[in-house]
C-alpha cells in the first residue's frame, strides 16, 4: 500500500530521505535563529538577517517576514530565468519560515543573552543546519536568489554578489540598531557558519569540478545554463574499449550547487557517467579573480 502510494505521487525512497534530511537541517537552523541570533539582534546576512532587522523594528514574526522577502525573489527569478525551482527548494524555504515562528512560540526564551556566545553557537548551529540541507539536495532560498538576479544584470559573479548583499545587510543592522558591535558579532557568525558548512559537507574545498560523460550533452549543457548559470567546457573523448566517440563535459560549481547539478544530470540522462571531485582553488569567471587574495 505504501509502495503504491509512493509510485502514485512519484516519490522514491531517496526523495523521502532527502526530505527528512532537509527537515532536520531546517529545524536546526530555526533553533539557531530563535535561540541565539534573533533575540540578540545578530543579523548575519541572508533573508533571515534582513527579517531580523525588520522584526526588531516592527515586531512582526521573522518567519512571516521571510515569506514576504522570498516571494518577490521567487517571482522575479521565475520571470528572469524560468520555472527552475525544484520542490525541495520550495519545501526548505517554506519550512524554515514556518518553523522559525513555531519555535519562537514554543521556546520563547533565548539560551544566552551574551552576544559573543550567541554569535559563536548560533553560527555553528546555522552552519550545521544549512550544511545538512545542502547535503540532502535542498536549499532555503533567500539571498542566493537575489545574487543570481544581480549577476544577471551586472558584471558581478554570484559569489561576489552574495558577499555584497550579506555585507549590506550586516552594515544595515549595525546602523539601524545603532550598535556597530552587532555588525562585528554578525561577521563572526558568518565566518563560523561557513566553516561549519564546510565540515558538514566533508571538506574545506569550496568548489566541485564535475566530469560528465553522456549521450545527451546538448540537453545537459542547456539545463546547466538555465538552472545554475554556470559555464560548461566540452572535451572530445573516445571510449577505449568500445571505440565510440563521446563528448565529456567539464563544469565547475560551488558546493551548494553540487546537489542540483546531480539532479540535472540524473533527470536528463540517468545513464550518464559522472565524476565529481573537490577543487581547492578556482580562478576565473564566477569564482575568485586572478590576483585576488
């Protein structure tokens, strides 16, 4: 009966595991925000950081504010890039907004009012939560969508656009709250969060290089362009055993985009042969520029 139900709605066991992992990651992220960051006015970038600033000005629930922030971003992205958002992205984004407000009702008191402890422990928990969400092929929306929109209309890479947006939110929080030290605590949170995400995703490498051998290279290239906005290099190859000519695709993505790249290849050519390896340094468009530290 359960198997028939899963087939009817086209949900496999792998998808169920992904949704369970996304739920766990989002729940941990919600705890980090409600226990540490929001009550201590630490706005460490992202949609949650902007919602934290507005929350302390208006007293509106943070989860509701995140919905109001994400909806126009989703609509603008659909209009610009097409409907490429997966169910897991929508699930993670909506679930985080709901859980933040639920946790705030059930556990209204923060674990600490020390901003340094809040920035450290909040950063660790947020990194663990987001890392789990990424690992199970999900995202929580937010400013990564805004960064892609900014890249579309400017010369900025996604990484730099995301950095500028988060820094603007952090600076805004310090100005609105009239406490510059809160911006410094937020920077600590951002640093700790990024390190925790790296550890959860097994490694310090921030990028992934994928080699894809497929019978449908044109379709995969088109989908990578449409969904990820990443470039792809085509390499002529030949199978040593069969002697068949094949095109090998080389694509470099960020760690957060790795799961979506796998989904693109699987949906386009389930029989493709894919090698994904860590890249400790990537120089060029979309990543670190030459000469940058």
